C-alpha cells in the first residue's frame, strides 16, 4: 500500500523538480546581470527542440521591446552576417537608418563593437556616428 503512494506521487516530484529548476534559474538570472545563466542557456540551445523554443521566445521578447532592433537582427541573420565580416558590412549598409541605429546601440551596449585600431577605421566609425 505504501509503495503505491510513491508511484502515484512521481508526477508531483517531477513538477516540483521543474519548479525548483525554474526558481534557481530565475535567481541566477538576477545575479550580476545573468552572468551565471549564460553558460546554462548556451548549453540548452544545443538541444534541438529547446533551442528552437528559446530562440522563438527571445525573438518575441525583442520584437515587443525594440521592433527596429528585431528587424535588424532578422535581416542580419538572413544575410549570413554572423559568419562573415564582409557580409556583415554589406548587410549593415542595407538596413534602414532606424534599424542601423538600434543595432549599433545594442552592439555598443554589449561591447560587440571593438574600438577602431587605425586612422581609417576611426574615420569610418566617425562617419557611422554622424549618420545616426
């Protein structure tokens, strides 16, 4: 009789484990701007179904918060800009002014845009800033 109760409670244990996992992830996301969640999220992105769902959720959140940035990211991903710097430059030139500004602001916040090293790169960066 006692063994039957343990078997019946298996779904409750699974749900409690999932709730505990979500609480831990939520707490980790609040510590140092999500520093400790990023490696976990990268690992989860490798799982096919979970990765697709996380990507969809991320895209939906971005579209609600900043539609111009979401549009720019979608265009850059379609053009293959994440793999080739030359394609990235070409894709950036095809963005609208609002999309380019949103992408440059977001990339600047994340530190994705390195500081220019030589005079030519500094002048190109100044031109981009003047366009905004």
